[in-house]
C-alpha cells in the first residue's frame, strides 16, 4: 500500500455528533480530541511524515464565546497531556495560523511546545489554529511586496517555490491526501494553495467517530488513485 507522505484533515462534525446524542457541543469537541490522539498515533504507526489538522478557522471566531473558550481549553489540555507522546515518538509540533489573535497564555504554551519538539521530525504535526487560507495568501503577498519595495527582491523572482516559502506551511510539502469528515463537500478556507493536486477523500463519519480503521480505509482508497498532475 502506498502511504501518503502528508495527510491533511478537516476535522468536522463534532457538534452534530453531540447533538445526535442530546449532549452539549463541547462534549463533541472533547470526544474529538480522543480522535486526534488516535489519528496522531496511527500516523506514527503508518509512518506518515506530515499530518496537518484543521482545528480552528478564522471564521470560527464568529462562534459563541463559550464554545471558543472550551475549544482552547481542550487544546491546552491536549498539549499538556501529549507532550510525552511527542517526546517518545519524535513528534514535532507546529501551529499554523494567525497567532496574534490567540491569548497570551495559549501562545506561550504553543511556543514552549514548539521549542521543546523542534529537534524532532518522525511525524510533523501541524495544527491549524485561527487559520484561514485566504488570509495566509494575503499575508504572503504583503510580505513579498515589502521585499520588492525595499529593493531586496525583483518581481520576476517571485515563483511558486518562493511564494510557498512565505506561507505558514513553508516547511511542509503539499498534502497528498485531504480528508474531510461528516460528509461536507467543501474546503472551508483550508490550504487553498497547497491542495492544488491533493487527492480528496470525504467520509460521512463525524470526527469523534473517526479512528484508525477509518484512516486506513482512506489511505487504501488513496493508494488506488492514479495521480496524473495534469500530465
Ligand atoms: C468541527 O466540528 C470542529 C470545529 C470546527 C472547531 P464542528 O463544531 O464544526 O461540528 P458541526 O459541523 O457543527 O457538526
Ligand atoms: C471547518 O469546519 C473548520 C474546521 C474543521 C476547524 P466548519 O464547520 O467551520 O466549516 P463549515 O462552516 O461547515 O464550512
Ligand atoms: Mg462544522
């Protein structure tokens, strides 16, 4: 079986998972963290090199304050609880997104975890937080314009490779496989530049129900696909 080098996942359906059971949405998010742990462990086992998880979008800031607070508390706990897993398995954590919007305590925790795991790379775990792909692209365009304005760069020098360097994902190859759970057929402002030629796999399972066998199924399906890259 051909294993994708980089898997990106839009983890969707936590709210619906909870609603179906008459539980508050936050319980769906809590259960969703168990899926994150399971999938991180599975990726280590399957020797996936990069895993990028969409945890919180720029648009998700429009959700009720209480839900947002709950989500960030879960993230904080996740980082506290899994640091041992990261050390034991050589997992390097990177957070991609607009850090300026995160509160200082979370930012500090993120920076600490990133620094502590910076020497690893068996699995590169990217968590997209306060992430929006259009904002990411605009940000890159702004930084490049400044370089041109300051005379450090000629417009002709801007090619795909250079442009990619200015994205949050600059240290990761493009995703081979993009998975979305809970049946929605849309990309919701996730990695628009990077998924140009990714294979897309949508499952109707809600994220809290998505576990290793489901990932295996997605990889199996991926390995049957013929990637032509326009050729
Ligand atoms: C995904 O689940 C988690 C986040 C977007 C934070 P949702 O919260 O979007 O769950 P649904 O889509 O409402 O079921
Ligand atoms: C996408 O899910 C964002 C994350 C999974 C973090 P949403 O639930 O926010 O997306 P829409 O609203 O269905 O497009
Ligand atoms: Mg959703």
